[in-house]
C-alpha cells in the first residue's frame, strides 16, 4: 500500500451501505428544499413583476404620470 492510499483512507474513510443511503437521503432532502425555495422565489418574482407592470400601465393613461418623451418600460 502506498503512502497516498493510507492518507486517503484516513482522511476520507469509507461509508458502508447504510451510511451511503443516509447521505443520499439527506442530499435528496436538501435538493427538494432548494427546489421548493426556487419555486417560491419564482412565484414572488412573477407577482412583483405583475404589480410593477400594472403600475406602468396605469401611469400610461394618467395625465400626472411621467412627462412625454420619458422612456416607457
């Protein structure tokens, strides 16, 4: 056995099947939480964007809105 193999075994160690299964389940749970958080952020972004677009549309017909020549969004 080489010195590298000894070092890797000591530092990394080996999992048995149960430990691999636990690690995989933890990672799957992490990915599920990340996916849920991403979906929530996407919904919040879409709602905020819709609110902003409603304000812009409302201001297009509002005479007190930005003066003519200002860039439209």
